[in-house]
C-alpha cells in the first residue's frame, strides 16, 4: 500500500477502510474481514458508534497495534467536552492512542475544540490532528491560532465534486486532502457507467470503482471507501495496483459538477469561501 506523509512526519496509507453507516453490531466482523484482506488504515468516528468494533477487530487480529493507522472524529464542541470525549473514545477503542483525530465539522467553538486536540497530541494520546468539512476560510482561522498545524482536511471529494478550489489550497498549505464519499454514494452507479470511466476500466482490466479510486489516490488524495460486500472490499483494496496516465487523469476533469451530492455542510459550497 502506498503511503502519504503528514507535515509532522507521520505516515498514513493512502487507501483505507471506512465504517460510516456500518451497524455497530456488525463493525467488528466487517473490520476483521478488511484486515484479512490487507487494510491497515481504518476510519471511525464518535458519531458512527463503531469505535468499539474497530478496536475489538484490531485486538483480535493478532497484529501489533503499531501496524494499524486508526482515525476517529470528534462529536463535541469546546475544550472540556472534546478532552472528555476523546478519553471516552480511547476507552471504547481500547488503546492508549489514536493515530489521527480530526474535528468532524466546524462548530461554534472550533478553536477551543482544536486546542483540546493539540493538548491530546502533546500528551501522546494522538499521533496527528486535523480537520474535516472545513473550507479554506475556516482552515485559515485554525492556522491563525494553532500551535500545531493540522495535517489533513477530510472533505467530500469524488468525480462529480473534485474540489477544484480546496485541493490546490490544501497543497499550498502542506495539508493532506482526504476524500469522503470517494465513490459518490448514491451517484456511484452513474459515475461508474460513464463511457470514459468504463473505457479506462476495460483498458486496465479493472472495475470502474477501481478507476475512480485510483484517479483520486494518484492525485495524492487519501480515500476511505466503505463497503460491507467482501468482494467490493477486496476490489477496492487492489485499486492501487495500476496507474492511470496524466492525460487520463486530466480527461476525467470534465465531469466535475462543482457541488456536493449531499449539499452538506453548506459552508463547503464553492461560493461560500
């Protein structure tokens, strides 16, 4: 698996396994299957209810904790609630640290929320800290007050919303761009049946989903596709085993619709910053 390197020197697999909307009671089984396939980066969140299942699957895998990269996201606002929430997440997860903790979305007190993550970082409870669903103006506000630079911004990114404004901004600020909904969720079938995508899949003897994932990862964008279908989970993991040409990557830019498939959060709309 290819890795990216954060601005603090910590590395992260460029492709991981997501647990969004996975039923908590099914999380351990699904994550265990993903680990057997080869996934070492797992994405969870306080609001998902999957931290316990992720921790259990890792503990029972027989592999050392340091072989995994685990991300969770805060569901809190302000310093005290965030500090307490992170400690509760660590208990649910069953470990002394997370590899990455990010603010799930901007709140009324994001700066104090971020300060709690900075203190957790200094205390060794997390190896890296970052953001999610923050637009450029909101990231600027964090950077203006932060003592520790965020390493990542996890934002909706896929063929139909390519983040033409945020991607260069993040590159310029040495912040990794991470995609949620890399396969477009309910729009995935529409993406995968585009003739241009189907032609590339045929050329490389891969699936259209693999083309869409590779299109992202070759641009240095971290992806965390989620599936409970074991065949799809395995197929997604193999999406780094071929390379598109630069011309082929550029040829897919024509499909950018410049807006969200969910229209959430409103602050991420390209006319809002």
